[in-house]
C-alpha cells in the first residue's frame, strides 16, 4: 500500500452530490462547455475524425510532452556568475537563470524543450575552468494528472480549468492513437509547487458534467516516453451495491483477462459500488472502455474511466479508497 500513499485521487460517484457546491466560472462559454460535457457521451457515440485531425491532436501532445525546458547545471566553480552562465549558454535563449554559488549549481529555463535537449547533448560533461560540469533536466514536483474528465473535454477547457491556480509550464490532454478522441485524462505542470498543491486541493472531486474530476501527483519520469502516457487501469463506478468481485471478474474477462480486478469493499472500504480493473496493455484497457462504458449492469448504467498511467491496479484501488476520506473531510 505504500506505493499509493502519494496518489490521492478524489472519490467516485457518491461525491458528485457532495461536490455540487464547488465554485465554477459562470461565463456563457463555460456554461456551454458544461452543457456539452454533461450530455454523458461515451466514446462509442463520438464521430470519426479525419486522419489529419487525429495526427494534429497526437502531435500537439507529443510536443507538450517533450517541452521540458528547465535544465540544471552542476559542478560549476563556486564563483560562477550569472553572466558566465549566460556566456556558457550563449547559443540559446535564456528565459530565467539563477546561480547557487554555494552549491555550484545553475537553474536555467530556456526557450523550449528542443533547446534544453540540445544544451544537454552539447554541454553535458564539458569543461568549465577545469571542472567537468553536468547538464540535465530539472526534476519537478509540480506535475498533476487529472482523470475522469468527459471525453468531449477539449484542450482549451482543460487549460481554462487549471490556469487560475498559477503559472503553467505544460498542459495537455492524452488522446487515443486509434480514434484521436480524448482518453478522459490530461496533465498539468505548474511553475511552482504551491500552485500545483492549490489546484489539487480545489479540483479534487470537482464536478464536470456527470463526472467528478480526479487529481493526483505524478512522477515526471513516468512521462519520458510516449507509451507511458497510456493507462492500463480502469476505474469502474456506479456498480450495483450488491455486486461482488466474482461478478466483476466475469464481466471484465469476457474479451481479455485482467491482471488485476477487485472491488473497493474487498479492501475494507465502507464505500461500495466501484472497483479497479487492470489489463496487460493500454490497448486492451481502451477497447474495454469503449465497449462497456455506460452500459447497463444489473439495471444500472455503469461508468468507466482510465486511471493515471504508470500506477498498478492495486495501488490505484488503494489510492481511490484513501481518497474517500480526503474529499469527505474537505466537504464537511
């Protein structure tokens, strides 16, 4: 369970009612977007996209994914000045530069991710006044993943949702490589951690249409390759209260055999009616999402959503259970 301690998504469908009083922008545009999102559209119902539009969306995500423009230069001489760092990086456009002389380290923001990668290739392990410097991407602790978004949610709507909490470094939706439609989750990286903390706190459980947004911290190293963007885990919500894990396993094993399939109550959760299913591949998870989302099970229309990628099914379920207390306490 320790792996789940840093992942704190919001509650499931029971929190829609509790979260109804969250403040929302009341502009005509936002009301129109909310109306579109509340239609309850499944991926099966969305129109086919032209190949050019699919590639345009995928390219935008790839561009944002690679746009890490902050670098860290280590092992500089302790008397290195800001001007000297600018000289070292004279081939690039610096947007920000801070030199910590005590540690011989420079924190630099360049124009874009391409410049950052080029600087690393050109300058890593080069010599500065007889010292072998290292150049690498800066680590970040301000990256969030937002899941359980409506599939009609646009990249602009995601940006509008998160921009009020602070300056944004990166913001993008994840799209299906097959259909080009949103997979129902996206990422936002803030320039400062306190902005990310505020966004996580205020967006956790926020209603969007008939869904409640889930928010969790994300390890930036999980986003180093495109295939890591695609989740293998599904959250299954609004199941009949009397549903058991054997029935859940039968339902989700018809086409592919899951590697993990469990209801929340089997882990001691007082909240019933939801579970997590993990498959061997992201392609299998997406196929099941398209096939079963918003179908009737025991007379109830169930909801499926892809979870944050890079996390196992067991850790995801533990995180969802833990989140019940987080959101319940904040709504009191």
